[in-house]
C-alpha cells in the first residue's frame, strides 16, 4: 500500500510538472506569435473590436493617412466606418483582420505600406504581407468587394517624416507590384498616386502640410477620386 501511494504521488508530480511545462511553452509561443506594436495600436484595436457590427459596412482600412479621413461625413453615408490606425503596417493589418472581416463588410478600401518602407522592410516583404491580407479577407468574407488603393506619393521638400518622404522610388515600385497583385486576385486597383503627384514626382504641396499626411484639400481630392466606387 505504501509503495502504491508513492507511485501515485510520483505520477501526480510528473503530471503536474508536465502541465506546467506545456503551459509555459504555450505562453512563450503566444509571446512570439503576438507582434509588438505601440500602445496606441492596441488601444485603437480594442476600440474597433468593441464597436457594434452593422449591415453593409464600408470600411476604410489603413494607417494614419486613412485614419485622418472623416469618411462618413465626407460621403454623407453612415455605413462607412474608419478602420485606420496611426503607424500601422501590413503586419498590423494582418493581426487585426478578424475584426475587419467579422461583419462581412460590403466593401473594403485598403491602403497600407508606406510605414513598412520607413522601417526598412523590402518591397517584396511588404507585398508578401499584402498578399496574405487579401487572401485572408477573401477567405473569411468572400462576398466583400475589395478596393486596393495605391500608396500615395510623398514630398521630401518638407522637414518632417524624413524616413518616409525619402521613399519615393520604393513607393513607385511597391505600387507597380500591388497593381499586379490586385489584377492576379481580380480586384479593383485604384491609382490614387497619379491624382496626388506633381510634375516633380512628389505629393502635391496643396494637399499636405508635412509631405506625408493629407490636409483637408487632400481628403477632398481622395473623395472625388473614389466616389464612383462608394455607391
């Protein structure tokens, strides 16, 4: 009986040890899998997750350039919701796609990539993440109409965001490849770049105050360019 109790105790200790090890490995794996973003990203992500889903949503998805647009007011359409997060990158979009596709939105207008380039990510790496974004949207919400918008030009004549505004050539390359990717998926590609670029190949100065983000005039130009796709 004593030997049996000892054996049971040893098995219990081993089982407890095994459970602890598995829990630790899972925790470590979760830490590895969870990307590290700025606190603002997680705040905005949690806010978007808390908001109610509605029918026929039209989502604008992207970084600060998207986040700055008052889309529902611009188009006078309450179906339109802003899902832009300042500083966001392609990996950030991937990490929050569940919230974006949860409502099975009617349309998604996507613009992302300039921040990736500013962090030194290669065009091909951005494109690979972009491909995964499109694949996941099409898988999780196959009836959603996706509009792939080009990355906007930048203007290095301003003294702000120098690590963004010096990426003009890379943006051109990225846009060429994004367009090909959209065509591969049979999606609508919207060439915003051509409407915002000046004769010097830079973001029109009347559309920005810092060479990267848009001002009111810039958002009105964006609106007029995509209005036919909203309705």
